[in-house]
């Protein structure tokens, strides 16, 4: 904990303990270091209720890609509020700003992804894409096509359908039995392949496994495959070999299986392209966007799909049987349009490419420390995996203790860092500069050195 906690902060903490349940709350962390009460933001920094400044290296959960406090976005939202604060996309109505946003999305999305279905949150988007794929085949008379392939070690959201498509046991186990019809397949992992293979062999084994599962389940029972082109922060952004995504898309196409790309974490410029799939010139049948889509100014997400899919639902009696009250909220749409303007006007996708390369180079220098096993990522999505033995890739035991030490060390130094166990994940806002990258990597290096020397963590590292 910081040395001093103000009276107001303590009051807010006590009231939160009584009245709030946290999303994915970690009460071990709360007991160890207290509830962090963030009050305001400016650029890449946030401030707590005691006035302390913190560099946010994870962009408020991969969301505030344009940085905090952007008057241009505030003004766009206020203009919309003065016209009409809310009217839903429902039945046969919508608002002009939503039409404008749909046109804008069509202009930036890859290939012929021209039609948007708006929702509120990333989980809503993946859930909607799954339902869209299933009803697509149902409307075409292929009613046995209802299964969804998903990859082990993936994350696709918190709703029941999205959890059923998530390949991480921690998210699944408390909700089982989950929705039927979700079928796991192997995912390539260049650093920790489940079969112990090298990166290329791991990807080829994953492709072979996917085809074997398709044949076993029968292609005429499978509606879609959902995947993140680069797996997200839960697994530390393992980038697949270049041949993997194109060959996986060709495999799904060959068996008539729709592809759903979950770019809620990886989209909106973070990898140095507007969408991660563009690095491999692959266009899915559906693309899910969220988080940075409205850059944290308001809740908004979307599924973008092809006209050939959308047209199935555009005749009487065949409409998509799904929706949300606040889907396509006009104030959120105004925010998203302003965010897209900022991304374009400030060339933030190119900045993510350039500064992301610089960040990757700076992080790679940490490999000289025995505690650092792997540095990986693309653009501004970067990860550092801590291990007990870098030569043999030996995991730390017990998991998460050293990663937690590094996170808390950085927090005390005024830097918010996300760790998933012993994998440290970075996703700074697109407005980050090389000077701020130097600040990030210097703090991270000091934390790693401290972890190797601290009397509480050093025995754990040596014992592993």
C-alpha cells in the first residue's frame, strides 16, 4: 500500500467493500494492497483519489487507446446528447449517427465486411456472432450446422455462450455444465506448445488437429469456428507462424464453416494494423470489435459481417432473433466516430507500429536476465514471460507469486502493470511515446532485478 491513504479514499474503500462486487475481483490482491480508487485521467496516466499519478501500461483493460481526457470526443458526445440521448436500434428504427458509424466501419474493415450488428460489450459481440452463425445456417435449411469450434487456451467473453467458447479452465469450471455444441481444438503456441513442439510444428499440428476434429464431428454439424488471430492477454499474445491463419481459413472454407475473428483485444490499431488479421491478408466471415472501439468513452461493440451473410436476415420471416436494448447507443456511436477521427488524424495505427517495434526491442533486452523466458507480441501488444529456468522454460512454482511481486513493485513506483500469473502483459494506449516506453521498460527492469534479489521471492525462484 502507499504510505498515506486519505480520509476520503478510505471512506470510498469501505463503502466499496460493502456495496460492490468486482468484475473478476481478486480479493487476495485487495487484502494485500487495498482497493485502488482511480479518480481522473490524462493521456497515458491516471490519478487516484489521493492525487498519486500512475502510468497505465494496459490502457484501462486494453480500452483507452486514444488516452484519457480527449475534448474532441467529449464534444462529439455532448452534441449527440443535445440532439437525442437515446433511441434504440429496434424493430424498424435507428438514429442517424449509427448509420454514419456503420458506413465508417465498412470503410476501415478488411475485405467485404460491410454490415455491422451493434451491441454493448465484447462478450455481447462474440455471443452475437455465435448466434448469427447458427441462425444463418438454420435459415438456409442446414439445421444440423450448430456446433462451434473454439481453440484451447482462448478467451472470448464472460456470458454463458462466450464462456462455452473459452478454452481456459479457470473461466469455465465454476459454470459447468456449459452450453452444448462447443468443440475445442488445438491452438499453436510458439513458446509453450501443449505437445512440446517448435513453433512451426506446433502450428502444423494445430491445423491437423482442427481438420481431424472437423471430420470426427462431421462438417455438416459445424456452423463456425471462433478464434482470436493473436491470442489475447490471458496467454500473453503468442503470435502464430505466418502460414497458420491463411491455411486455417482455407480449411474452414473447404468444409463450409464460417470464421469468426475475435478482435476485441487485438483490433483498432494495437498491432500496427487496424485489425490483426490484416497482417496475414485474411478476411473472416465475421469480425468482432469492442474495447478500443469507443476507446472507453462509452460502452460499444459490434459484429461486422459480409453482405452475403446479412442478406439472409433481410426478408420477412427470416430476421435475426437477437438484440439488446442499448445496442448502438447514439452517444456511444458519436464517441466511436470521434475516436476513429483521432486514429486517422493522428496516424495512430502507424504510431502503434513504430513505437510497438521500439517497445519490443527494449523488452527484448530483458532476455539477459535468467528470470525472463520469453518476450513476444506484435505492435503495442507485448508480453514478458517469467520462468525459473530460461534455458529449459521451467515454469515458476507456485505460479503467480513472482509475477505478483513485479506487479506490486511497479505499482509502488507509479506504474500499473497487468500480470496473468507470471506473464507480464503490456498494451499501452496508441498515443504512447518512445519516452514513455523508456519509463515503462526502466520500471519493469528494476522490478525484475528486485524480484531476483528479494528475500521473499528469491527462494521461490531458486526452489523452482
